[in-house]
C-alpha cells in the first residue's frame, strides 16, 4: 500500500506564530504540510512525523545506493589506474591518448573531424 503524500500549504511566519497549535494539528493529520515563508522566502517546513520518518528512510536508502554505486565505480576504474601507474604513463600522456581515441571515435561515427 502506497502512502499518500500531504498537500503543501504556504504560510507566513507571522501566521504560524498566531496559529501554531492549529498548524501542528493540521500537520499531524498527515493531509497537509506547511512551507513557512519569511519576507516571501521559504525558510522552514512543518510536516507530520510519519512523513518525516518516510523522508529520512528514503534519503538513507538513496545515500546507501549512492555509496554502493561509488564503490562499484571505484572497483571498476581502480585496476585501470593501477595499470596506468605500472606502465609509468603520465597524466598528460593519458589525457592525450584519451583525446586521440575520442577524436577517432567521433570520425568513425560522423565521418568527419570534430569542430574545434
């Protein structure tokens, strides 16, 4: 079962100050969340704890996925870096080889040299 997202409602900080308890009750219901503005700029949000916990879990999952992708990328490219170091290839030489390969691929794909 998917959880229903609350509807955003924008309020001024002064309105929040005057009716704080009302906004807390409305946020607790889970049907609304509030974007608090000060001088026309959003500065804070009031959401239910349930929605906050869902947000945190989703963020933690994305962080785990990002870390895993980063680890996979490292595992993929690290052997190349080790081999380049073993062969004593300088950064400049590697850049030149990559650029040469890029230009060759472009010519094979488009039948002409890339514009400079």
